[in-house]
């Protein structure tokens, strides 16, 4: 039912598949099975996408009501939950002290709460939050809409990874100027995982005369460890936070960007209907850590 609503609202099987994080053939089979079970055609496939039939329009309205009631029921039950499993979405390259400090405080205040972490992109985390599959996410872009609350928990001045000899040649007293990276390839990530953050980065690069290069395919995940061999040959650069939690070989250096033109922000995001006290404590610990870092 949720799959049908996603397709009908998106008007495209491929777009709905991306939103649901499933393959297009699998989603098409789900819709076909639903039509076969109900004995009616729900969608008309066209060259530009799909549109609901009269029967599909009727089902769309009823499905929205059923799903809304389902989500309300889950939220109502969640209000009575204070301990148990706290499902946390985690992106790549968090500040090294952010999670340990928050988890230590959570363990002290709510020792019965067990944390279950999942490494997911920002888009996947927001989808999982809205599907009731996560309790709190740590994302690179603040989601829109009243159904999710958010608080900023980290703001990092991003630097750049370069081949050591190249870094020595390009770096000035305050670091490397962004426009000095012209002619090098950007070791990028797939836009689909965090489109707002990708677009912000791409706009900053273009404003400094840099070519962002071809868009990375959605299915190609960023593997952090590949940043090192990608930049060590001297033909590429990669962005990284100052406290990058991976060892650097002698052939690669991290250098700050002059003027700090790129700031990477991380938000804690959770359902606005949640009344879990352990979740609130976890978020408060993340927020307190950021404020402490800012004062330092």
C-alpha cells in the first residue's frame, strides 16, 4: 500500500523506487501483484510516467487515510516507550568525540537503553525515520516538513586531502585557496545520498571556477578508504574534516582551506511526535557537546 502511494504521488516508477530505496523492477512487481490481487488496473503507464486510474484514485485516498492512521497508532504507542532499543542513523565521518560523549551520557542516565546504529545516507535516514524504522538520525541536511524535529549538533570547517608534494606546492600560510584546485578532479559522492549538501558543495566549487565533474551514479557508494589512493597520485582532491578518523600515509596530507569556504553541518533529526525520554537525553547530549565545542 505504501509502495502504491509512493508511485501514484511521484508519477514515476523510477522516482518512487529511488524514494523507497528499492529497485524499479521489484517495485513494478509489487504494483502488478497489488493490481492482480484487487482485480483492477490501478495505474496507466505512459511514455512520461504513470497516472492513477479511477480505481487507483479511489485506492490512493483510502490508502493515505489507512497509512496516516497506522503512523498515528505507532506514534501513540511510542509515547509510552522510554527504554528499549534506540535506533540511530549514522553518516560517514562524524566528529570523533560526538557519538562517544552522547552514548556515555545516555548509558549513565538510561542504562537499560540499547543503541542500534545503522550507517545510512541522509536521504535513506529521513526515509527510515518517516517509515518508523529509525528513532533518530544524524544527517547532513535538515529535512523540510513538520513531521520531523531537528537540532544542529556539529559544524565543521572542511579541509582538503591532497598528494603531499601537491599540498606543499599549493598551500599558503592560511591553507589552500579553493580556486588553486582548478584542473584537479573532485573525488565526490553520489548526489542521491544527500542532494542538498551535494548541491551546496557544487555551487561553492563552481563559484570558485572549479569543475564538479560528472555526477556519480546513485548505486556507487562512497568508500571513505578510497579517498587516499584517489588523491595520492596527484590528480584529484577530496574534502575531509579536520579530525579525519583515518590514518594518512606520508604521501597524503590534510590541509585547511583558506578562509574556510566550506562548512559541513550535521543535524540530529527525530519524529516530532516522539515522547521518548531516552531519545531526548541523547539529543540533548549531542547538543551540549556542540555547544561545549563552540565555547572551546
